[in-house]
């Protein structure tokens, strides 16, 4: 366990023996228990394999504290995107278990897994992934619309969120008319509008200039200051590391160490 993990969290790992092809005697098991207001989200040892049975993750032990901005850094190909995809339930593990908010998403039927992500997770991507035919407000409203919120209410809530993010004068603009920084703010509004407990960001500043990247990170840092929310940021951008409350260093499919710079 890392120094900032909470005694309120029950977190157990059973050992695993494996070779390069994923053969194992017994899978590791990670158990998360949420005692009402737990201070951490915990992800534990599990191997993940690609279709060629190459081991991608090699026993990961990772804490993401609530109310904090946690960075995940490391060289290209070390498994960062795979790790956050597993945490988000977008990829299945080859063995073992991952539980987020007391739920093992891999055990859910596909429809329930989608509902779990829709309720608890928000995503910010490097390439924004905005729908070109929709306005900024409509793009930000997508998670609410997917959850069945009436359209008028969803768009009004999205407009309120984007106004808080400094886009009050661009609510009806389409993505092609927005700058990169403005598009990323719309993407951030989309990630926040349904008030998720976990926000996962994959290289959110990679396509931005320094000043715009700083602005986006200030918004993410503000979003992380919430006692029931954790924010995980995957990045290669050393210019924004000073925003981190904790930095988990990853290499060759493992978390090698974690530092708390502030």
C-alpha cells in the first residue's frame, strides 16, 4: 500500500505465478470495500494479455486517492493506456479481478457494464472525440442523454457546466469553429456533467500549447478537489507534472514507484 492509502479500504492480493504466456497457478484477487466515505480508489495486481498472449500488465498495485489528482507516467508502450482501459472496464483482464467502487465490472452483463461506466466514470481523450454535427452544449450533454435525461434538461445542465468552464459565449458553436483548448474544455464538460466519481484522462494536453495545457490542467485540478471524486491523468507532458498530488511511474507493465511531489 502507498503512504496515502486509507485504513478504511480493505485491499488484499493473493500471489500469482506466471510465465511469458500467462500460465498461472492461482490468479491475484483485489478486494475494494467502500465504507461510506472511503478516501481512496484502489486497483491491484492483475496480468493483462493481448491476442498474441504477450503480457502487457505485470502485477499492478495502484492507489488513486479521492480528492486528488493522480498522474500515471512512463515510456510509450509501458501499459498506461491498457491499465486505464482495464480500470474503466473497456478491456478485460487475462486473469485476476479488478473491483472499482465495490464492483467487478467484468462480471456484469454488457448492458450493466455500460450503465456502470455511464454512472461512475468520465473520460477525457487526447483527440477530444466531439461529434461534429452537435453544438458544444449538445456534445457536453451526451452522457446525460445516454442516461435518459430529457433533452432540454440535459442541454441546460451542459450549458451551465460549460459556462463554469469559461465557454458561456460558445455554447452553440460547433467543434470545427472551436480552438483546440476550447474543444478540450467541451470534452472536460462532457466528462463532468453527470458528476462521476472517477475521471480518467488520456494525454489531455498532448495536442495543446503550453498556456492552453496549463489552463486545462487547472480545470482538472479543480475538478479533483472533491471528497468523493478521483482524477487519473495519463501523460507524457512534463510541463504539467507540477499539478500532480501523486505521480505513479510505470515501466514494462508495472508500477515501479509512486511519489507525492506536494
